[in-house]
DNA sequence: GTCTATATACTGATAGAC
DNA sequence: GTCTATCAGTATATAGAC
C-alpha cells in the first residue's frame, strides 16, 4: 500500500494490523490465510491480533468494510456534478483510481462478494456479510442510476441495463487484479491507467459524445 | 454444468469426480474446499477420489487444465477467418460463450492464475501451475496478436496494448462471475448475453467499423 | 474400486504470565 | 498490550479390509 488512505480512520495500532491483514488476504485469500501469517507479517504473535479482533472473520470484515468506505468516499466527491454523463465519467475515474490505490482492501471486498454469491457463510458471519453486500449493492445502484439518466438522454446506448452495469464495474475494477505498482510511481501514472479503463468502459456503453478528456 | 463439453475427454468415472470438484471449487474456493466436500457431493467417500487423484492439488489442476482446453478449443474454430477484425469478434464470442458454458472449470483457471500472481505455491505444485500459466499466456497472446493486427489496420484504437488486452479479456470473462443460468435456458439466451459482452469490449477498444452483427 | 479407520499436521481461539 | 502455552477441531493423505 502506498500512501494508505485509511490512516486517519482508526488509531494507528489497529490500522497497522488491518493493513497487513489486507495484504495477506490479497496474497493468499481469506481461507488460506492463517492468523499466524498476519502476525508474522506484523512481526508479532497472534496475541496482539486477538486483543483487537474477536475472530479471523471479524478481522476480514473490518478490512472489507474499510474497502467499501474508500469507494463510497471516492464517488461522493462527484455528487456536485450536474450533467449525468460528466458525473458518470468522474465517478468512473474515482472508482478506478480507488481500485488501484486501495488494492488490498478491494480484494477483501471482492472475496466477500464472492463468498456471498457462493452462499458459503457461517451464521455468525451472516449479518456482517449481509451488511457488506448491502453496502456494495447501494454503491452499485448509484452507478446504475446515473447510467440510466445518461441513457435516457441518448448519451449512452446498451441493451440490458443489468449486464451493462456488471460490465462497467468489472472493467473499472479490474486494475485491482492486473495493475502492478512500479517503483517510482506517481499519481499521474495511476491516473493514466484509470483513464484508459474509463474510456474503455464508457465507449463500451456506446458513449455518444466522443469521449473527451 | 449444462451439456458438459468435457464428457468425451476422459472416462466417465474420473469425469464425474472432476465435474463435482469443479463445482465445489467454484462454490467455496480451492482452500476452503475439503476432499470430503467433493466426496459428499459425489455421494461417496474420499477413498474413491484418492484412487484417481494423488492429492487435492492434483485434482484442482486437472480441473483447471480442462478449463483451458475448453478455451483453446473454442477459439481454434475461428482460425479460418481471414479478416483480423472479424476473427477477433468471432474469438471474443467463442470465449465469452465458453465462460458461460464451462463456468465451474473457468473459476478454477481463475483461481490458479491468482495463485500464481500471489506466488503462493508449494514446490510440488509449481511445475503444474507454471504450465497452466503458460497455457493461459499463450491463449492471451492469440488475442493480443489479432488485436494488434486490427489496430494496424485502423479498425481498433487504444493507447496501451497491454492494458487493452486485460480490459478486453476481463470484460469477456466476467460472465463467469455474474451470469446466473435460468431454468429453461437456451443456447440463444447465452448467445445474447455473450454478444452484449462482445459489443461492449469491441466498442471499448474503439472499434471503427460500427459493431455490426 | 470403494470404504473404514487412523496417523499426522495445522489452525482458530483461549487462558494466564509478564 | 503482547507473549507463551495449550486445547479442540478439522483436513490431507495413507493403509488395509472388503
């Protein structure tokens, strides 16, 4: 993680645990990550982790929830833009950038969503997972709404709205899987990547106003 | 799995195991799936599984390799098409359809690729995994090559070829994550979905010849 | 070929020292 | 707050009966 935006949400002791946990969950996945793995990455024993987090699931959901907070915060900054198409483009860029800059946390979100699709949850996890999915759905709905507004104006054209939204979000989120941070990477580098994702997605939705920058 | 295309590759006894294993790996992921889970889905005990497969990893890689075979076979049927753009479109449709129709196996491929990116492999798995990744890279290169041919002809426009290929394949593969097979589903239903993915991806790549069907 | 043990190892979580 | 020690549960894989 570079310039981790979670710095100022919780006290630093817990944030360091969450940061390393996010890295472990990204590298090996939830099921294959042991608490000892996280402790090893922290350079301590699991006693420290269990002092702050009741269970491995608790730790995982804390990571994923932070990931969704990043996303909501990212697109909130676009609310003031009046024109639907412009707002959508700004949201898309913010989302794609968020995927790059908070990769580890977003992998936890992704795994959580997959867990839900699989229906593989224990009763104790269910409430927490349901809340995460609700947050994800709500987030997704914001995109759907602004997409539909743009379509009504004839600025987008696509047959099925549900599929279009999936394709849009998958494309915009995909950097979290294939983006490799370089050594002396700048914000500008990241923006350039995110922009290509945005152009791809908007063109894919049949953007009428040729995608201007 | 519906009309499973793996039917005629191995003898039916092993194929049934692989089919159920693919389902389990899709539902819970590799790490969270136990051999007993697979056995339970088969309605037998793990003795039967270990008679044919040396280890859980062996079972998993067998599933993933079959998944890649499906893909290679799918795009091989497009080789005869001369015009790059038309060939690309046919390949894209074949790929997207393959993702829908062999979902379970493709989830194993995906997990294998992620395992590789994470570098989380035991020495014994490494060779098998390396081969899987090589197969995936080779497959991916076929797309890259035909994309570049179309770009040279001015039929596609995108800034970075590497990113474009990732976006293309992610969009085309995404149905394996969100496609929900319906009850009385026909081939035509699947084709309709795949087509929207193809149109999205090609338009996203700046297809000049307005995507005709 | 398939099943029934069983050996062996690992992981999540707890309790108590410091 | 963090560490050490430990328990209980579960999973991979094997060996041998049938």
